[in-house]
C-alpha cells in the first residue's frame, strides 16, 4: 500500500474509528438502532400525517390539534410507571416487540378509516389514546435496554447515537410524510407507517440481550411502582433531574405540537412546506445528538442542562416573532439542536445514576414527565385560539426561561452533577 493510499485511509478513519460511532461495534446495538430508527420514522411520519388530518377535519383549529396531541400524550402519564415496572420485571425485548405489533395494527385501522372516508375527529382521539398507551409501555423498555447492552462508559455514546437516529427521523419523517400526502393522501402514509412499525418489531427480535434486573416476581406491580417513586425522589440527583425535565416538557416542547398551527397562521403553508420546517428542526436535533455522541465524556453535565434550557427558552421567544422562512429556519435548527442535547444528557444521567433493578422505573418517570405535556399543550392551544399562536409561543418560551432561572438559583448543587 502506497503512502498516498495510507494517507487517504487515515483521512477516513474519523468515520470508521471515531469515538462517535464506537457503540456500533456491538452487534445487538446495531440491530436495536435500526429498530429505533424504524419506530421513530413511523412516529415522525404519524405526527405529520395526523396533524394534517386534524387540521383538515377541524378547519385549521389549534385547539383541536392540541386535543389530539393530548389524547396521545396523556396516557403516558398514566401508563408510564406501569411500563417501567414491566421493564424491570419481564423481558424488555419481548415488551418492545409486542408493543410494536400492536402499534402497527392500530395504525392499520386508522389508515383504513381514512381511506374509506369514515374517519371522524373522535376516531383520532380514541386512536391517540391507544397509541399513547402503547408508547408508554414501549419506551421505558426501549430506553432501559441500552444499559443492558453496553458498559456504563459507553452509555452516553449509545444514547446519543440512538437519539441521533430518532432525530434523523424527526427530520426525514415529517418531510417525507408532507411530500407523500400530496401524492397518496394521509391514508397512504398511515399504511406506510404500519409497515415501519412491523420492521421495528423484526429488528428488535434480532437482538440477544437479556435483562440484568433483579427478580421482582414476588412483589406486586403497585409495590414495584411505589418503590421506584420512593427511590427516585429520595435521591437528590435523580430528584433534580426529574424536576428539570418537567420544565421543557411544560414550556419547551409546546413548539413541536403548535408548529403546524403556527405555520398555517404565520406563513400559510401547505403540507410539503410544513414538512420542510419540521425537517429543519429535526436536522438541528440530529447535529446536536451526533455532537454529543462524539464526546466520550462531559464534565459539569448539570450545568450544561441548565444553560441549555435557558437558551432554549430565549430561542423560542425570538422564533415566535419571526414571519418568514428566512428567519424561522435558523431558529428551528437551533431549537432542535438544544432539544436533542437536553434530552440526551437527561437520559444518560437518569440511567447512570440508577441501579439495574430500578432503571426501567426511573426511565418511566422521565416518560411520565413527557406524558404530562398536555398540562401545557391544552392551555397554550386555548391561548393560541385567543391571542394567536405566535403570542402563545412567546409566552411559553418566556416561562421556560423564568422557571429555569428559579430552579438554578434555588438548587446550586445541580450545577455540580457530573
């Protein structure tokens, strides 16, 4: 091999040997990542298709959009702790497979209702509740199994790579769905979503990882859930992580749900243009996840979380005042980047600071926080009906900044979390 050839291969070594991709050397994680990609591709496309269908059925009502999102999110609050207890008691792999199959079936039903013209607004509410309940069981196992597959020093890399797949689908899924709606309508997109869910089930079926949790068979589910809550809120680090996770859930992620309404109101977009806006946010999230994956370790991760949350709120405030693509797209990219960094750091710390036998339940508490999102989405949707979606988003960003500052000043210990 010539010196020039060796030099060229050394130039490519960043992509083949970089710390950024070290978790891909593990076979189970590669299959798991493919399953995660397919699952969240389905979710990303479903958010877009469902939102467009809601707007079509409700004459572009932001309140109706919020109600459907609530139907999907609220069951996570109710069911997430059960999902965590199941993850610590039974095979995470088979829980994931079963829920993927169930999700494929319910989406197939929605596709058929849409295709035949029988779909009604209340169908979306009911199906949203079922989808949300399924996801509440799925996600604690899907997140907690990562720590079963890899040693602790690779968990942040694996979570960041896993989130990069999720964020890539957040970019590609809505954009693809937006374009496909033009050609095959929302019904065709829902059929495709069902196929992605089935592929996700197959991919997870290929992994060999088994639980490392203790045997909880002698305890009741209620006892397991109660023990998980007591463990989380008695530990100062985990308690702080749960609180800081709630702040963007209530005030930061509102943008994701009201973006279709904002886009119609501020820019009068069609489905393909809305897909571009969501693509931009997803690309920002992808860059944030990969940047975090490239770091073997980060010191003062508590500080990173608080600073990130502050600037996230500022970005939403500034975005709410935009009125063109030229100004909206950079802010969406930046917001997506901060969403990904915040989420990946939280998932990493919650898994690292929890024991094997409690990990599923700790992850489920984070999931429960996301399920509480309706507590903000509904009022902000109602506010948007009264004062406009841009003003509602301005208020949500301002509240994220305010509550972040209050927490930072009252909990200085959080800055020292590594």
